[in-house]
């Protein structure tokens, strides 16, 4: 079935189209998870990468919007897979535990208040806390402790894993989770954010915590600004502000956001790096645009109504989300992704100009923020608000 491209797409119509596509993908692939390929499709497989939580998060968002019992059951069955994975400690030697368990188990707790989901999310927070390296004072991004390449390495993505730690402190009364999250956020603010408000993807420290150098893993060069990293920073610092009230985190999120919106192309979708030479074949990254839209929507919640930055940020979100929604609805149901033209690792020649499951998640989260004020699963909600089923 081909969806006709329409002018002035309404968010509700875009959401309903995404729900239909999600149910279609679930019916075809049962309990498999989408993985990235170099083709215009997902490779469906087991729960063993850093990205599976985004798929479960999409299912939860679709359930919250629709109330469809089929979607609730599918999300719960997927959480069983995350339980088995954590129990086996399978492919979890990295910091992306918030991406995995925040959007699956914590989401399940937020939506259903099921104690099993809460306990799984707390166990996942313990696992993430175990990646704190006391001597160097950081959460190690990748690999085992004392890894010669990655033992003292942080990356900007980690800011989006910190909400699991903040939440765990609130849920248990144990301040240690939040203390570590704040230390990591402060370290990131000091070393990953440059003086011109751009950002490094990654930074290296020695075993004693002495700073060595900034660098990149997926950006154009060590000194460039990888757009997805900048987007992680916008959203991550805004969330750290929500949990802590630290005005420094709010100001950093604003700085990163201004840098980002000043470089959005006229058609609304950023390239994969802000410093890459642009030609007719330069890759975009729709996932970076979707993450930034969510981050800016979060940031807007914390700005005063008269803040002079507000209108610029709102205009940037409208430009981005209109472009993403129109593009999404022009794809048929047989196209598995919600948004196209995402990039994973351009320098590594992997995940080029296709579907990125995290891009799909943030696109849908942004739509639901705009239409229903459903903010995703990075923090618990005021239960008096109308977005609970």
C-alpha cells in the first residue's frame, strides 16, 4: 500500500502510519530485533547489540498511543529477552545499558507499573554502575576494564545512558547512582564540549584520569563535529538538568542546540558530520535530526516563555519534523524503517543511507511529544497528566 505524500502533514496521521508499520514488522519478524544493514532493509536477528532497546521502545510508544493489547503483549515478551540477556551478561561490556534497558524494562515500569520491570531496570542500573572506574573517575564506554585502547575512554553517547542511573537513585533512595551520573555529565561537559559549542565524539584519559586527547570514532575527523554526537549532547544535557537542576547542564544543552540549528540545511535534514565536504553524494543522517528534535523538545520544557531562543528552537523542530514526517509517509508499508537516509558509521562504510532503528525511535518519540505530550522513557511521569492510558 502506497501512502500519498500530502502537504502540511498532521502529526496524528504520521503517528498512525508508524503504528501500522510497527505492527506489520512485528507480524513478519515475531520476536526478532532489527539490526543495521547496507541495504534498504533491517537484518532481523537476536538481542545482542546495543540498539535493541529502541525497537522495544517503539513498541511501547505505539501501545501508549493506540492502547492496542497486541502491542503491549509484544513489548512484554521482548522484555523477557532482555531479562535473559542480563542474566547471561551477554554482549554487555559497554555503557549503552540505558539504551537497552531504559527503553525496555524502565519503559515497561513507566507504562504498566509492573514490579518485575522495575527490578530488571534496577539490575541494569547496577550493571551500568559497574562500569564506573574509580581511579580514572569515568564510566568506561567500551570494552573490559584495563582495555589498552578503551580503558580510559568516554563518548558523548553516554549522556543518554545516564537517565537510568538518575532514575535508580530516585527509585531506591541510594544517591550513589546519581552521584556517578553527575560526575560523568560534568566530565563530558568539560572535555567533550569545545569552546565554540561543537563537540568531540570521544575523549581519552589515562588510568589516573589525566586527560589525553579528544577524538572521534564515527565522525569525519578528530576535530570535526559528528552530527549525531552533537544531538546526543543536546538531549543528554537537557535530561541531566531535568534530574539535577544544575544550570550548567541547561546552558550546555542550549549552546549545543544553537550550534546544531544554525547548521540545519534548508530541507531540514542534517549531513552526517558538520565539517564533511558537501557534494551531491554526501550522506545525510536523519537519525541525528530526529534525536536533536527530541532533545530540543526536552530543552524547550525548561526555558522561560520569554526566552529569546525559544522561537528559533521551535522553528527548527518544525522544519525537521515536517521534513521527516513527509518523507516517512511517502514510503510504503513494505519499507521497514520509519525514516530513511540515516547513517551509522560512514567512515567504516557501514549503515549508509538507510534505516537506523534509533532514528525510528526518536522520530516517533518526537511525534508523540508534539501530538500527545508523551515524552518517551527517560524519566518517570507525573501520573496526574493525561498521557497515561
